[in-house]
């Protein structure tokens, strides 16, 4: 068994110290569990704000943010998928997830490939897309990494599964317009769709899917819908953060992945 922790927060815009302390608080509260992997949301240290992204990016090492998260990985003896930070490299900005091992070492870095440029989204106005899928061989499992809108591209998940991923992790800031969030009917539809999409990616690829979202108001236009999820290859929802800030935990059994992959030829299916 492996212990998985999702930390779902509402980041305070531009207040890195506040947000990092919030992450540490929820991690410390959950430290009685055996933690093999901790997952943080997209933009967990800054919130969603293009001006902040342009004016205060981290360097190629992840800067102060990843330095702090690395110390937490060592202190709590856990691997961490450090949500995303805006990384500046060769005068380009990338939306980047850093994968950190129990020693506090960065062992992988994934730059978001599929940017959200639709329905009013303008991520591509300032962010350069990445071009390399990532599967990291951690000490307890092979972990594939996507970011937010990557979930709308089933072939990306399939590529990670073909590369041997047993778990696919998705830091995200999945948002809806305020008018949708403030309508019980519309919000339930959005949340049901979100859960169904995550369950489908798990089932199609016979992997655990771990999705860590922001929650509540992001700015004066959009809200994040929460529902950070830990889902088994059989589509069972093992943990759901619903709409609250906090940490959700589940033990997962990787033997289930090995069993189903032994009887279904997922890696051979286009």
C-alpha cells in the first residue's frame, strides 16, 4: 500500500509566504499518516494572476518556492508533486510542475503542454507550451504528470500509461465562471463532469489518477470547483476534497494496477 495526500487550498493572490505556510499546515496536520506522495494544486504559491506570473516568476530551479517545498519533502520523508510554479528559462515563461523525492531532490520537471486558450482563457498569451511528457520512477511507483487542461487530451494520458505510469498526477486550477459557481444546478453539472472525466482517464488507462485542485474564489471572474480526487483503476473514488480547503488522504494498492495491466493490453491499444 502507498499513502497519497492531496492538499486543496484557496491561494491568496500574490502572497507566497501565506500560501506556503498553508501547505505546511495541512501537511503537518496529516503527518500521522504514512505519506508516499503529496500533491499540490496548480499555481499553489501565487494564485491565478498574469501580472504576478510575468513580474515574479521563479528561476529554472523553482526558486524560493521549490526550495521550501524540498525542505518539507525531507522533513516529512515524502515525495511531492509541487503543483506548478511559473518558471522563467531563456526569457520564456513555462507553467511547470517540479517532482521532488524524499531527499528533497528535484527528480523531474514537467512543463504544461496543453495550455488553456479557450472560452476566454489566455494562458498562451504569456506561457510557452512544453513539449515532453513526463513519467518519473519514484521509490514506490512510476508516476506520470500532467497539468490541468492536459486532462482534455486522452492521448496524452495514454502516452503516459504506455511509458509505464502506474499513477497519473494532475495539479490543476479547474475553474468555472462565477455565475456557474453561484448556481447550485450549474455547479453540480460542472462537478459531475469533472469527476466523470477523471474516472474515465483512470479506467481507460488502468492507473490511479490523482488530481489536486484549487477551491473557491480565484478572482472577480472565476472560481475553482475543488473536488480534488484520488481514483482507482476501477473508477472508485477513494477521496474527494469537495469544496473545502484541507487535505484528503487515501491508501492505494499498486498491485491492482499490475493485475489489470497483466490481463488487459493497455500499452498496445492506440
